[in-house]
């Protein structure tokens, strides 16, 4: 018999205390890596849509990650500890199994920290499952591995993004049809608020109380009591929103005199001046060139000639079709052009770092938007004026971009694509901002219940063997270890969370408050339900699935950056074999040096 398998473990044996201490240290590093890498799963879309700052997101995530870990995390940790292989194989070889779980923690920690360093969003769930299989293959080969559980988990990696994305896109289509596309979006949004808040609270309360942790005396509560309490609290919140919160929001929105203040995004000012250029529509004295100031208060090059528009200011109106007028802000609600590396001698733009650009305005209800998530194309270096796609190049109404030295210009999407990807109306955006914060907290709670327990699942197994002296302990998962994992994730989130947050929050697709809300609630609902049945699915998969589905539905196929999506898929594919290999290598090392 190998030296490593010759030991059994007595309760709290000092001889094996070092394994527990090292296990706690490595588990904290693993939790740190998950917190840094997976922060985008909880609040990435909220930061991407500018609803929250990173600091605000970290504060909320810290609170709800820990609450989720303590209140619902025990279910998933039991699956990681007991469901992947047959623990009975290690009776009489408890020390061997303790070293195996230590190897699992090591393999997962190295992978997560390394992936975060290279800004690659990977799944903490994948890494823990892969590393657990890795050490088991070294110790027992294929014997005892529960392949049904493994296949179920693998299937969930494909099913979960599809399910999460489907829930999110259905909710988004409902919101677009019954709120965003109506004649009075504010009215319909206010009517829907009680339902959204009540439903979110109902799901959260149900997930906490139903089959809750034994240490909180929630494990024996009857289902009808759980449903009654959840529905009652949801109704109370819905009524409070209906009679107090919604009227307050309506009053604050209507009191805002300047609609531009309600918009999320860059501050944009317009200045008009005389020009001697001729125009088909008016005399030279009535022509006005438009200058645009974006973020840095520097004048961008003249991009469009306006004729006889004395009301060209933020609260004015402009002539529109069939003798009608249109508010000036409607002309720049969405973006058409954005340039990089503008160094023309006629331009006052600084060398572009991707944060500013030259924009154009046309009579197409298109306008300014600094969102970079559009396909990039190229611009001729001849310095010629480039007309907008879909408009006659001989018309004075054609939006123009003048940039002799521009090396890159974002390609112009079709009118249909841009309209479909339009920003939310400012007043509706404000309403959904509050909802997105609530659902992001909901998602963070779900993430804590799923991924925190994944991180410390091997640690719990290791500690229970040390505390009870047996491999198949029936003891409940200690809450203080779940709390320890939650703290580790929060520390990683604060210190290193910025490295990966942009990928899901900004790079995949354009996210507004309404789309962010649907993404959050679809992903969080899927993860919570999986946590309750003990299935360790990936929150990364759920969130990416929702982002891609909603991004496609809200714009078009070109509304999603498929290159970024392809890179994420590649990271998913290598996570399991790489974590398994790292864990197996460390286990082989321990087996060789153990005495």
C-alpha cells in the first residue's frame, strides 16, 4: 500500500492540521480569483449601462455575495463534495482524500488567478469540477467517478445559457412591445413597476426559505408556508411601489426640466454659427454649421449643415416631415459615426483613444452616441468626404465625416439596425435604472449561492474529514466556512475586479437600463433555480447567454461582438481540461513526496 494511503484520520488529529491550514489559505486564493474574475456576472451589466459605478457595484456585491453564500450556498457545496465521485472508495484512506481536495483547490486557484491576470472570463464552476475529476483520476483512475453527475453538469453548461437567454429575451420583447414602443412609455413603465418589483422579491424570498439551511431552522418549513410567505412579501412590496415609490419617481421625472439630464452617456452640446457655404434650402445668411462638444468640451469638426434652424438648442424643436416638428434631442438619440485616430489639421479633436470621436447628424432620427460596441471598418485615406449609407451623396442633408488622417471609422449600420438598438427614452431609462440595481443585487445573491460554494466545496470536504474522521460525513455545511468563502470573493472583487468586468458589461453588446434589467433577471432566475436543486451551473454561462440573446434581439446579428463571444467560448472549452491537468499534476507531486 502506498505511504500516502496508509493513514486514517482521527477527529481533529494534530498530524493533519497542516493540510487544513494550507487548504484554508488556498481556498481563500481561489475565492479571491473567483471574485476578481466573476464580478461581471453580478454587476457587469449595471456598470456597462452606467447605472452604477464600479465602487457602488462592489459595495452591493459584497453584501449580496456573502448573503447568498450563507443562505443558499450549502446545496451546491454538497454536490461538489459528494456528487462527482464515490466517496466510499476512500474509507480507510481519508488522508489521501484530504490531499486530493487540497489538490483540487490548488488547480482551481491557479487557473482562476491566471485567467484573471490575462483578463479572460472563465467559469469558477468549471474549474472546481475539472480539478476534482483531475485528482480522482490520479488516485483511482476512472473507478468511482459518477459519470451521470458529470454529464448532467456538462449538459447544464449548454442548457443554462440557452435557458437564461430565452427567459431574458422573452422579457425584453414584452417590455419593448408594451412599454418602449408605446406612445407613452413613461405611463406604461410606471404601471409595470409594481409587478417587476413584486416578482423579484417573491423569487428571492422563495429561494431563501424553501429547503433552507438547517442551522437557520428553515429546512422543515412546509411548502405551502413558504409559498404564502413569499407571495405575501411580494405583494407588500408591489403595493408599496404602486402607492409610494412609483408616484415619487413620476414626480421626480416630471420635475426634471431638461430632458438631456436624464440621458445616460456623454454630455453633448451643440453650437451654431454662420457660414458662407451655399445651400439648396436657404440663403447663406440663414445657414448654420453645427459643432459638437463631447465629454472633453473641445469642439469637434463641423459635420452637418443646418438651414434656418433658430431653435437648435436642447429644449427647442426642428422642422420635420409633413410640416411637423421634432424635439432637438431626438436628432441625436442614437449614433451613426464614430472615428478613431483623428489628426486632421482642420479638426480640434485630440488623437483618439477610443473615448471621443467625430459624429454626424442627419435628418434620419439618428445622432450622437459614444458607444464603442459597433463593428469597426476602414475609411479611405484620401481625405474625401464619406457619405452616410442609405442617403444620397449629392444631398445637402447627407451627414458627413471629414477626417483626412482617420485610420479607422466604425462602420455604419443599417437604419433598421440602429433604430432597433436605440437608447431607452430618458424617463424610462431612469425607471429601469432602479430595477436594474434590484435585479443586479438579485443576481449577486444567486452568484454567491452558486459560485462561493463552488470555491469552498473542496475545503468543506477537507475540513469535515478532519473534524469527523470519516469521508462520508452527514454533517451540515458549516455556515462560517461559507462566510469565509464569501469574504474571499469580496476581497478579490475589490482588489482585482476591474480586469474582467468590461468583457460582459460593455464589449459583447450595447447595454441599456431596460436590456440590462432583462439580462440580470433572466440569468439570476436560472442560477437560483439551479442552486436550489443542487446543480452547480455556471453563472458566467447564464449571463453571457442572456447578453448575447438580448443583444441580438434588441438590434440584430451585428449588434453582438462575435469575436469577443468566440474568445469567451474558447476560454470555456479549455477550462475543464486545464484545471483537471493542474490538479492532477499537484496530486501526483503530493503522492510522490508524502511519507
